[in-house]
C-alpha cells in the first residue's frame, strides 16, 4: 500500500553525513612470502551530509545576508555571486571529513573546512566539487530504510 514512508529521510544521516567512495581505488598487492598475494584496494572516502541540512541552510543564509546588496541587482539574482557562498557553506556543513586523501606527493591531506574550501575553489579539481555537490543532493542516499514487515503494518 502506498504511503509517505517511501519519502522519509534519515535526519541523522542528513546532518551527520554518510561515507561515500570517490574516484578509482589505489591497488596494492601484498605477498605473505609463501606465494600468496592479497589485493588491497584503497578508496578516497568522503563524509557527505545532505545539502539543505539545517547547518548548511543557516550558514548559507548568513553568507547571503552579508552580501545581499551585491547579490541582488535590481530584481534579479546574480548567480555568479552565489557559487562562492554555496562552496563555503558546503565546505563547512556538507563535506564533513575524508579518509585516504593524499596530495600529489603522497602526503595525507588533513581534513578541515578551510582545506575543503581550498579544494572546491581549485579550478583543476572542479570534478571533486561537483561530485560532493551531486552526492549531497542524492535523495535516495538519505532515505530512511523501512523494513518490509514495518511497511506492511
């Protein structure tokens, strides 16, 4: 029977994020010395909250208010002014962490909102920003899983 259960979301997941694999894995082969080899795949993992979560909306609202006169040109919104604000709000309230993220020298990049914003603003890493943006808007990924027996009742 159709019900609103099908569109319920996991509010905790929206706020606290979910781990998502990004890009191709780094593949390492480990030998045990007896001719047996184990393949280990390591992915970059990103902790992504849902865009539109309360912290994101609050941060974006604050940023918009601080630049309201610049954003509004007559009755039209200057969307080129909005993207930097969206990136800043995402860096602080959507991309909440990462694992296995290294620079070109293989050095670990320690997570911080400031570093996330720096990566979002790097034109050569636009795909990274777009991935986080798109994943944060994936409605199905934040759906509350309803067990079949609960759905029948």
